[in-house]
């Protein structure tokens, strides 16, 4: 399972009214103390569950008020191991493998010494744990920065009820439109630029968020998967 | 006959195609006979390379197809079981792979944050991953961070540009005196250093006015927040030169709370450590009162070695800085006092080789300087998206007393008292309306008094000179700016007034000197100005054009004729930032500016025992042009930072300084001349992290060429000085037991006059420090410096200095250290240069061997 611990913690707590209230109190206290950026938030809220028996994963993702989930078979990711390439990551000898996946060319490094056919995000299916993956444009990459022993059990999906089944490409198209105009769905899309909002606990304005998103898109930002563009 | 051959060929191909082998089987748990799902199944060739791979399905089954099984082996591996290797040559398929329980031991690797991370315009350096065992303050660690440069005086640059703010947990407590923080805060208390690129400190201007400067923010660890952190050092020992006891002490207290911040520090030493980096305001605006000292009694110069080798000092510094947040604003008070006593001695021995024996002339200079400095700064600031208010009240009082005794051909004693009193208030208010309109009001008032007393005792005669110099400056301005779709148009208008009076009196003038002995001078002006400004800032491009135009009326109270002048100094800058990695800037400007008004004085002023100056008898303007280009590049994931700069400037000054000798006296005056200068400067810098040994390295180089052409009284002098330098630094921690720092700098320079070149003269400096950590509580540092200075062509002066230090950490709160500096006890820096008929020997003192014991306590 691939998830962000903060998002998981918040999603679990969302079932508990007392926890919700405590969170609200903490958030406003931090806000007042000028430490709004320390308020925990769901900025990385994607979950990927991998079912190694069915050989498929379920991805859960959301933006704004849209919560979507979809299943995809592992077969969509076809790996080719590149001989003669090795690299040491976290003390493990890793081999290189390549795949073309949903519009991007990925190079991954996996450790055959760790016999788990898993990896970050949707990556799976190599004979060893994937410790690094990079795509060819250099925009996205995953790097393992540590291995820790834990007693913690792998959690289940805390709020399956929020998500509806959706076609992945349709979902990503919507998410991209949201980046282009993050406030299109709010107040009929007519929010003034100087309207104040809080983003991740920091006070800012609608115009500033718009500019920031636009800047990222201008710099060529795109998602992990780019095959949704028509 | 051709047909059967073709058939035969086809048959062979078919056979090869059919020879694919299906390797199938099942993975089961040997103990329970249950199928194992998710086991890694790999077919490897004789060379150990992966031929094919798959994993076992829900029923434990697997299937791979390979061209041939010759010399191949099957490896099956799953967590919790021992790896199984089966040679494929001699087995029957389908296989049953029985897995026996075993442990797969994972090498546990603690989660380490990236050394450098980048998010938007913020670059975050993980302090722990750059700190070495011997580092104490956060300043020691900042020096190792690629992209950040800390100069010897403590000033911080990022990618070749001075930073514009230094924050601690987002608050600007110290202003430009951030040396207190970099020298005082322990790196153990700082989690991360953030560099905010293109930082606009005034929130009202964010998105409207571009900034090419970066700011630094220290993110403290939680243990250092919302509490007082304290640490203190006390050290004592013995020095061989100056002979006697030495001490070195420091007390540092810091509180970083949501509504209140305080840093208070007290430092004192006589071990040669210069405390000025803790008391210098690196953001200080240039004082518009424009006064400068006429009297120049300086201590003898010291050789170009590091301060701690040459500084004979007794220093004391106390500084307290507080910040209170109330409502939406904040109030800050920075108060500090420092005392410095510095002594310096120098001897020069000139030997003339004459027929009737050698003739030797000795000159000794011995001086002491006492300086006290008291400063206070009180700031109220409101920094919001729609409004900005800042009022800064500042006072500085400095007392500087210098006494210098000279023996030799002109034996004398000089004593100068040089106090300085300064008060200023700066008020600035910016209001943003409807997101697009900005209105700014500004008022600056400054007052300064710079009296100077010089007492001279020579040939059993007493000379006494007193100079009184006062100035008041006021500047009121208003500006309006309008922003639409990335274009900002603004107009600033204002008025500046300046009143200054200076009088000097030299009661007795040596007989041989001509000229007036008294000055009573007023240099006043009134300026009205307007600055239209155009700024285009869309996406990756910023273009900014400034067109300041001003009219000034100068009145000099008959010292010289009054003047009316118009000045126009346009400047243009262009920045292009196509992505987060690269940024390039081009700048250009030209303009005319008035001369330094301090040069207006008809009478003679004595600057020291053998030099006097008279002022100009005309009002001059100088003009200049400049163009520059710079770039910066960074690739944070690779830890690579690079920057470069080229600048060319031209200046035209219509006067020059002339020198005349009257007996033993030198008199400087100013005469009409055509003085054209041209300067070219280029520098580059590359920094890189060396992750394999937790280190970093740097390579830098610079080149400069200064050409000046002087045409004065039909005499033409063309002089060119050329210099270049290269340097490098590397540090690392290749294993747990050992870390090192190494630096090398090499520079070369030459002067050419009217086409006649003197020889290139080089200097080279090497510095190496090795730290051994035999036990986590114990560390031992050995360090040394080597200087190689070329005095005359191929005549080098070499000097080596060695130090060592042993530190024992009793526990997290107490640490003991013993250091021995200048082990070889090099006490002097002497050199002799020869010409055909004489020799010149220079003698300077160095700090001798020094033994210091110290204890550090940490709360």
C-alpha cells in the first residue's frame, strides 16, 4: 500500500467527531500563533492498494471535492530489465529496469535482495523492491531515503465511502482543468482575486493561488500520468 | 538442386523457434505444503544476469519461457523464507519449489532527509547532513552549503549576491547584524536552513516588484523553540607573544517564541578573534550625511595573514535584541556595545650600501587604538498584504582614540580622538488599494557630528588641530504605482535637503608650508527629483527601467561659487528565468553625479604628521556608465550550484589628486585633469555536494583589469592593473573516524605604467584541517596554514602555521577543550628586499604560541 501517513491519520480521524474538533482547535491555535504552515494537511492524499493475488491495484485520488477510485491490472506496466546497469541505493545493489507507463518513460532501480515485487506509487512487478524511479523529463521521481522496521500493520482504506468509481483519464482531465482554474467551481467561478483564503494554513488570496498554479503549468508541470490529454 | 537447400534452411529456423523452453512450476511452503503467492522467480544465466522473471500466482504457480535452459538457474525468493537456487540443466519440469523458513534480514537504514530540497522558490538545506563534528555555530555549517558563501567578515551571499534578509523562524530579529546569530546559534539547534530566492520582504510589493535577492531563514528544531536556549564558553590560558594570560569567553541566550524573540550575547577575548563580524550591520544604508574623516592616523599595516595570526586585541561585545509581536505588527529593539583595544608594532630598516660603510636608517612605529561603539535601533513594522509601515529610529555613538609613536628620521607622537555621533529616523508607509494601486510615503532624517582632534608631538613642539563637522539630511518623498497585468508604472517625487558646516583650525603651521590654516565651510544643497519607473513582469521575464531626474541647488557660502545642476541617471535591468534552475540578468546604467562635498575646503587640513590636504577650488561632476551580466544555475537534486558575473564600467572624473613635497611634508591638492577609468571584472563560482563523503566542494575564479588614463598639465599617464585569482575548497567526512577541510587560493597581479610592465606578483594560501574522532566523546583536530607571498619577482616569503585542538565531551551539557595554536611559535613576519644600492627590511609581529583551556556548558 502506498499512502501519505498524514493523510491517512486525518482520514482515520475524520470518522471521530471528537478528533475532528480537536484538530479544528489545534489548527486555529497554530494559525493564531502564526504557525499555520505547521497544521497537518492532506496535501498528498493519494492511496494505492496493490492486490498481488488479483494482480491489480486500486488507486484513490482526490482534488477539490472530487474523490475518485479505479482499478488497473499490473499488466499495464511491462518492465524490461536492462542488463549491465547496477547502482547502490541504501546499501543495496539495484538493477535497472524500464517501462513506458501511461505516457511517461520510467527508469526504475530495484533491489533483488529484497524479494518484494512492490514499489512506490503504482510501481510493482519487478523481482525486487523498487528503491528509485525517475521519468525521462526529470519532473517526477521517487527515491527511497530510508528503511525502517515497524510494528505497524498495513492499514485498510479509511474512507472508501468518500470515493466513487471513475474512469482514470476522465478524472485526470478534470484534475488538470482544476489546476488551470482552481476556483471555477466555487461561488460560480466569480471569486474576486483579492478574496482571502487559507491554503495549508497560510493566509493568501485567490489571485495569488491562481498565479501560483498558472506559473507551475507554464513551467510545464504535469501529472505522473499524461496519457489523459486528448 | 536449389529447392532442398531452401527446405533445409527453413527447417533449421523452425527448430530454433521450437527450442523455447517453458519453465513452469509451483512454489510451496515446505512445512505446510501450502502454495506461496508473490514469490520472486528469476531465471539467471551462467553470467548471473537476469534472463526472465515472474512471480508466483495465487496457487503458487509460475511460468516463464526462455530460449534455452543451458547453464541457467532458477532463483526463488520470498520474504520469510530462505532463497532457493535450482540449476535448470538437470531438472524435470514442472518443478515443485519447496521453500524452507529463513529470515530475510533487511539492512535498516535510518530515514534521512535529502541534503537539499527545493520547493517553488525555496531551497531547504538539511543542517545535520552538512555539519561536521568540529563545527560549533550555524555559521560554520553555512560555509559548507553549496550556493551559500560566507565571507571572512561574516557577510552571507547566495549565488554571488548579498542576501536581503536573515530570518529566524520567519522573524527578522537582527536586521543586518545577523553575524550575532551565525556566530552564536549552535548548529545543533537548527533543523534546516531555507533560502528563499527572489525574496520580496515587503508583502505589499509581492507580485508587483521583482527582487533578485535571496533571504535566509533558520528553521529551529522543536527543542530550541518556545524555550530559552543557553550556552556559554569560558577559556583561559597563556600566550608566548604577547606574553601573558589570555582569555576567551562567550555567553549566548536565545528565546524563540510565537510572540516574542530574544537573542542576548556577551563575548570577550584577547586571543586574536575579531568580533566585528558580530557587530557589523550588513544591511546598513549608506549614511546620507556623507561625512568622512579628514584625520587618518592608522595603525601600521599587518601582513596579509588571517586575523587570528596578527590581531593583538582585547575585545568585548554585548548585544541584546528583542522582538515583540502585538496585533498585526511587531516592535524590535537592538542594543549593542562593543569595546576594542588593538595594538600594532612595525619596524622598517633601510640599509644604504655606501663606500664609507653602510648607513642604516631605522623607523619604528608602535600604536594603540581604543574604540568604543554603542548603538541602538528601535523598529516598528507592520508587514501585510495591503499595508506596510516601518519606522526605524537609530542612534550610533562611536569613540575612536588612536595613538601612534614613530621613531626614526622623523620621531614623533600622534594622538587622535575621533568620536562620531549619529541619529536617524526613517519612516516608510505603503498602502495597496484594490490590488493594483500602491501609494508610498517616505521620510528620512539624519544628523551626524564628526569632530576630529589631532595632537602631534614632534621636535619637542606641540601641534594641535581641531575639526568640527556637522551635517543634517532630510528626504521626503511620495510615490504612486499602478499595476495592470504584470506591468507596473510608478512615479516617485520628493525633496532632499542637506546642511553641513565644517570648520578646522591648525594653529601653528610648519614654516616651509604655504597656505591657509583655517577653514569655515558650509556645503548645503536642496534637490527636487522625480523618478518614473516602468516594470514589466510576466511569467519568466522581468524588465525594469528607472529614469531618475533631479535638479539641485548647491550653496557653498563663498568657499567656491554656488551651483545649479540637473542630473539624469537612467538604468535598465532585464531578468530571464526560463525555469527554476537558470536565471540570467543584464543590467546597464549611466549617469552624472556630484563630487564628494568633503573635498571643498580652501585651507590646509593635517591628516597625519607628514601629510596635509587642501580642497578643490571648483565644483566638479563626474560621470559613469556601466553594463553587467550575470547568471546563476542550480540543480538541487545533484547539489550543483554555479554563478558567474561580468561587469564593465567607465568613469570620467574632471580632476585628480596632485602631490607636492615641502621638506619632510607631503601636501595633496586637487587640480583640473581628464581622468578616465575603465574597469572590467569577471568572476565565477561552482559548488557541488559530495554526498559519498557527506561533503561539498567549490571552485572559483576571478579576473579584473583596471585601466586609467590621466591627462594633467600636459602630462599623460596610462596605468593598467591586472589581476586574476583561482581558488578551491573541499570538505568531507569520508568515514566515521575522520573529517577534513581544505582550501587553496592563488592570485597574481601586475601593474603597467605607460606601457612599462612590472612583473607579476603572486600570493598563495593553503589551509588544511584534519579532525579525528577516535571515540564519539573525543575529537582531535590538527590544522595548518601555508602562505607564500611573492615580494619581488621570484623572491618568495613562505610561512607555515600549525595548530591543534583536543575536545572531550563529558556529556551533552559539558565539553572540555584544549588548544595549542601556532605550535611552531612563529613570532615575526620579516622580509628583506634588495635594490642595487640599498636593502629594505620589514619586521612585523605575529601572535606567538598560545595554549588555551576551555569549558563549554549547554543548557
